C-alpha cells in the first residue's frame, strides 16, 4: 500500500468499528488491517481518541456527501429510491450506524451519532413530504422506516436476515410512501 493519509486510517477505523464496536478501534489492529506498522499511526494522530474522532468526522462527512449528491435528483421518489438502494447495499454503513447508537454512553460518539441521524431523518422527511404525503405523516413514516433499517442492520449482524437488497428497497419505499 502507498503512503497512507489520515482518511485511510479513519476509513479502516470505521471498518473495525463496524465489525467489533468502539473497542475494536485500537491502533495495532487498525495498523494490521492497513498493512503498516503502528508507528506510522503517529504521523497522523496523537492517540487512539484522535483516531476515533477522525473516524467519526469521516463518517459524518460521508453522510453529507451522500445527501448532497442525492439533492441533485429532482424527483423525490427517485431520490428516495436511490437513497434506499445506497443504504441497503452498504452493510458496513448500517453496521456503523447501529454500533454508534450502541456506543452512545460515550458523549463524543453520542453527539456525532445524534447529529448524523438527525440530518438523515430530516433529509428523508423532507423528501417523503415532497411526494405530497405531508410533513407530519412523512415524519412518522420516516421514523418507522429508519427504525426498521437499524433493525435490519442488527438482524444482518446476527445472521438472521439475508433478504436481498432489491426486495428491501421496494418494501421500504412502499412503506415510506404509503403504497
């Protein structure tokens, strides 16, 4: 692997978090994941906490990038379908979301998880409302839909649910739009 940057470390830390929670974000295992010595870690971060914070910031930036890309889709139904396809296709992202909610005892983690989830919910609510459902109904449907998404993430982690992505997207879209 070429020269690593802080985002490479943050991305690897998120993958570790998805697999094993916050405790799995440790310098040596993340270095092994990247195929480098742990000494190279200190070129980018002062300590493990700085790595955790960088991973959280990277995750939050990723959410914003996705939302900005989706905002370019003019049709709210197509925007919502694309969002659901992205969400259900990325098991790692779902696992990160689920794990961070589970790690909410850590105030810094809780704050980022709250911000990201509020941003996602607000974006989804606005999108669903634009289909003509209305703000209040959209908010209720989005809360139920997002809770289902997190539940699917948990069931996938346990190996209980193996539903294909297309079926999940179609089901979620129908529920969100009341179809």
